[in-house]
């Protein structure tokens, strides 16, 4: 009569389940922190800022310590929660505060700048740029280097980065990051797509590259600006011959180089500005009111100017009115690309495309652009909407609340997400709180289950691009994994169920129930030896557990019955499937014993090479043989099994052959031309010898005898 194993369910609620979406990390031990743009709770550079604010039951407690640290993509705390403040990682750096002092950390928790500064201010527009202060001294830190060491620096500004303007010893300077050049000049002026430096009268591109002044001073028609030294007026001449084309008559010419092959100037303050083309000909602005100021040249066909009442408009190089001069401002929207401007009247800002001659209600900010789509706010409708920057078409409809696109999705209406076609593809209404945007494949999420449960939900558009493999778990997460495993087991999905129990065992090595349920699943999968190991561990943890003892005996009996047909089973088509279970569970056993018994394990290069230090030899065992034996007897028995384990291990790893499975060649040996049955038998002998070593050492410990653990007791062949 066939005997059946008993299985124990761990029944809990399913508040972690999501109707739409999938958890990447959930039930973390630490509270995910979100306050402002400097600390969003999002993942950046594989790190997220958290707080240590949990009680002993594993739930959020506002009264607990609320210092800051950081977790990695496994949910593991890699930077301890010891800082009063902490910013999101940018370019691998985070500004931290402790005891009123500031420093900069890297993603490993090491200090790039020590905790000695009175303040460290991150530039709003330039990533990786920081102004550091210590008492009355200032310095500049950029991309991991102190560009300006602490000194008597003042008024450090980066408005025209890569130029940085500053004052040193009461003198004004400008530093160009592109050329690593320091200029004794200050300030800079922005003319469209050019930056002008005084008093050198040198122009630079927005990237900091010096403009070839000789070339830029000559138009495509060979015309050059010149100044009459006697009158101080400006005219135009042929650059090659010096022949005057336009007699000096202009009091003001705004630039001395051709930008977009045009210049602008005026005869005097009583006359309006005119456009001067590449041939030196005047082109009037076709505006009803005279243009008395020109302050922007896009370099690609458009000028910004205003009348005497400061009403601003936009004009083409031919003087044609693009936007009538009646707006509060008209500025280039460089962050959107060519042809884009922003302007405003007295009630509403607009974003405007010259090529389409189309205005979109709402102001554009650099942070509102993502995936080639612009987020805008219509103040009249009090609604958000989206515009495709390539086509100028609106995506979807209007939304009460909208966030920028990130990772191909944008959050709208608090809990829905639309794709780049405007279709709702994700609904997270069963969560109590959601972050603003996806970042690095996940979004911050919060749910209530007798308290706040924090985690991250995957972006379905980027699934597989980012790996979040949760290792660190709270009590809530352990409960969740157990119930997930139970539900899968009820559906007889033993393969997936065992993975959840395995997670529990790795995070809670003394969890007897998880260990037994793992053994039950792999028994159902036909891995009897490994199931026996699982129940052996369970009995080590709880020697009086009747269910574990009963199942252990059933499995042991099954193994004895199958020994007569071992050769046939080992060569069956399913035998190859056991290799993964052997390797994974072998490694799991080592890690579990390490955690239970106080051992420390090291793993290098992904191979399991464990060296343990025994810190607690009082390990429970199901064996009761050998009580009262002498130290030498215990050592003799242990050494005999040690020699057997060493011999088996060396046979598996040193004979020079290869074992080929369905997955391809595996590194290691099987004894030249051995078949899979011989290989399986040899590995089983290794495991049996190691099991006896462990039992002998544990039994000796219970009787006051300390036997040093041999490396052969934990040696693992992972193929």
C-alpha cells in the first residue's frame, strides 16, 4: 500500500496580489523614502533611498528611527540607515548629512567627499555638479573631482554651463569645462545659440566650443562688419577686398559675427531695429509697432524682439511676423529641439512650434519630456495632456493628473498608466499609493496590511530589461512567500511552489515549515534524495516534529525500494532534470546550515566554495548513536567519512573528462567515459559521506566534544 506524505498549509490573506501588474520587490524591511526631487524614492543607479522605521512585527512605525540609507535591487540594505538626510544617486553619487556635516557617497557607501562640509548644494540643471562649502570657503565638485578646491571663492554660478562664473579675491572669472580654460571675464551673455564673453569679445557654442571668429565674421556673401574709428559708426565691406558695401551709419549692431547669416542693428535710438542680410541689405521688421530691442537669434531662421512697451514677438529672418509682439515673453525651448518656443500672455503660457505654426496651452519644462512626448498643463481646463514632439499630435485625451513619460508609460488619474499611443495599459487601483514615474524598470508602491507595506512594481513595458531579485525580506514578505507557495502547491504546481519555499529558507533558515514544504515539493518532482535532505534539516531544527519524522521515514523507505532499479532511473530521459535540483539544493543546504549554525560562508565568481567557521556546535540531529564515545573515537569516525568525501569529490573534479547534459557541456569531470548513472551514484556517495560527517560532528558537540569542520564536509560540485 502506497504511503503519502503529509503537507501543512500556511493560510493567510492575499493583500499583496495585484489585479494588474507584478511586484518586483515587496514587503521590504525598510521604508521607501519620498520627499522631493532630491529624494524621490525611485531607483537611480541601482539604488533607492530608504528609512529604518519598522517595528519588531515588520510593519511601518512612524515613531521608529527615521534615519536614511539605501537598498540595492535585491532589497538588501547596502548603505546603513545612519544619515539625517540623503539625496537620490546621480552619476553614482549621493549627498548625505550626519551631525550637521555633509559629504558625498558612492553606491558602495564609500566617501568621495568626507563628512566635513557645512553644505553641499547640487546644481538644479547639471547632473553631477555640486557647490561645496566649508565655513566661509567654497569649492566646486564635478563628476567625482574637485574642480575648484576649497578657497576664497564666491558667487559660483553655472547658469551657462559648461561655463562657470565665480569671484575669487574680488576678481571675476569664468571657467570653461570644455577647454579647461580660466578667463578673467565676467559675466557671460547668451545670444540664441551662442555665448558671448567680455571683454575678449569671443563667442562660444552652447557646448563651450570656441567659435572661429575669423570665419564667423564673414557672411556667405563675403561681407564683413567694420567700425569707422572717426565716427564710431558701423558699416559693411567686402572681406576680401575691403571695398565698402554699406557706409558706416549704424550706431548699434548687436553682434559682430553672423548668426544664421544675419545681423541686427539700428541707426540710432530714435530708429527701430532692422535685419541685415548676408549682402548687407536692410530688411525691416513687418510689425505694426517699431521693434526697439532684439535679444534672441535662434541661428535657424528666427529672431525674438519687443516694442517700446516690452511686448515680445517672434520674427523670421525676412522680417515676417511669426508671433505678434504682444506677449509677456517669447523664449526658445532648447530642451524640445529646433522650432520650439514658449511664450505667455497675461493668463496662460503656451508651447509653440514654428514649423507647424501650432500653439499648445501649457508651459514646457525639461523634466516634462520623456520618450519623445511632452506633458503639458492646460490651466483653463485644469487638465493634463500629452503631445508627440515628432508629429505635434495630442496623445489620448485630457487627464485630471498626469506625470511625464518614463519607460514608455505615463501615470494618469492617480493610478492608471498610458502607453505612447495614449491607451491605458496598466491599472494599479488596488494599491493605496503609487510613485510618480517609473525609474529603472519599477515604480514605488504602497499597500496597507495592518500597516504600510512598501515595495516596487514592474514596468510591463521594460520587463526583462531590469533584474530585481529580492533577497532581503521582512516578516510580512516571509508570510507572503509562504502563502504563494501554498497556492501553487494546491494547484499541483510543485516546480514553482518550491521556489517560494526556497526563498523563505534563504531569508529565514530556521523556518521548519518552509523546509518541510520544500521537501514535499521536490519529493513530488521525484528528487527523493534531496527531499530526504530537506526533512533531515527539518529534524535538525525540530527533532520532535512528528510530521517531519513520518515523512522522513516514508522517503527513506522509497529510496531503499528504488535502489534495485537505480541504473534504469539514472539513465532515463528525466534524469538530466535532476542536475539543476542537485546543484541548487546542495548550495541551499550549505547556506541554510551556515545561517542556522552560525557559520560564515564565502562565494567567489559565482561558484560555491564555502569555508566555514564553526561558532555554535550545539546542533540538533536525528542521530543518537555514539553517546559517551571518546574524542579520538569521534575523530576517527569523522576522519573516515572525510576521506570518503575527499575521494568522491576529487573523482568528480580531477579526472579530466566532461559531462554533457541537455543544456550542453558542463565544466568538471565524470571519469572519462562514465555514463550518467555512474556520475549520479558518485555524487550521491559524496553527499552521503558529507551527511555522515555532519551527523558525527553534531553528535560529538552534544557530548561536549569539538571536532573542527573539514572543508570536505561542505564541498559542492555545482554541475
